[in-house]
C-alpha cells in the first residue's frame, strides 16, 4: 500500500508567543482576497468612490484652519496652515483607521472564523495593508498642496533628510495600530461595550497627539512639575508624527533618536503582547462571540 501524505496538518499552538510566518505566507492569496474585499466594500454603492479619501481630509483641514488657526490662534511653527494640518491628519488617519478596523477583527469576522480554518492574523494584516490605499491618496493630496506652495514661492516648508525615514515611520504606525487593535479585539469578544469606550478614547487620543498644534509649544508648559513636552512624547505616536513633520516640512525640531527608539521598542513589546493575547483568545472566542 502506498504511504499517505498529508498536505496540511492542523494542530493546537503550544506557545502563546507563536507566529507561523510560513503559514501566513502560504495563505498570501487569502490575505490578498481580504485586502480586495476591504477596498471593494469601501467604494461599493458610493457616489464619489475614492474621492471621499480626498474630500474628508480637505474638509477636516478647513475646519482646523477655522477653529484652531483662526479662532484659537494656535501657531504652526511658521508653516502654512494647510500643509501643517494635512501632514498630521494623513498620518493620524492611517493609524486611526488601522486601529479601528483591527479592533473589530473577531466580532466582524465571527461568521468566517466559525466555518473554516486559516491563520486568524491574516485578517488584521489585511486591514493594515488595505488602508495603505487610503493613506497613499491622502499623502498624494499633501504632496500636491506642498508643490503648490513651492510654485508660488513659499519656502517656509522644506524637506530635510529625515524624510528618508518615511517607510520606517509608516511601518511603526502600522505596528502600533496592529498591536493595540488585536488587544482591543481580544477584549471586545466578551465585553461588547468596550467598542463604544474605545471609539471615544481614540477621539481623545488625537488631541493628546500634536496634530493641530506644534509640539514645540509644550516645552514651556508644566503639569504637576513635569514638562508637558515629555508627557506628550511618552505617547508612542507623537515621535512618529513629529519626525514626519520635521522631515517633510522642516518645522519645529527633531524630537531625538531616543524618542524614536522608544516608539520602536514600545511597538515591538506591544506586538508581542498583542500576539500572546490574540493566540489565547482565538482558542475559544467562538464560545463567547
């Protein structure tokens, strides 16, 4: 009798901190289908389609210019307000979109998870990758506005060599969103009301990040004897966005390598913790969802 050979072996995970990269690669076609699904559902039954990705940040920037620039009179380190707000908005929006969609991984895909086996991390990975399309469109809008200001002779904004860190900054943003998202998704399988609380916290988080105001303004501010600038940099998203602004706009000052390294280490630890929680919850989440 010929010996039987199995093409796929399904076995329980022995380690919580275990990510089978080869298995994820074997399911790359499925991940691409998830990416296509995410992009298609965003444009389905819409009038403007991808143009919404341009309209939304444009209207947001106009509102920021009226409220924070006009009424509140918050400075922008000498950079034209549209450029300053667009730089922060496009980076933050990518982080927030990845975070929100990843945090609903188990709840939104319970029907699929309960029918067929595939590596569960394929879904949050697809969310992070598919959001790159939206980020690319909004980044293109930022570069167009940037080019317009250069053509009209405004030289307040200028590139610095820190712009070369852009791919690393995007990777760190994606890693932070993935880490936070899979932890929240693991918690919301049992406690659904955490989704409402989490959406509220993300909105507050934006104001704790220098999106509509320059980080340089916080150096002279203190809270309980601690410099607000230091407290702001403890937010792992802050060094990333500030480095992006300094690289593409040349505004403010570089936060320093120690804060960038801090964000990178924070992201690494967070991803490891997220994988542990994710692997623990995925074993029996169908019983609670």
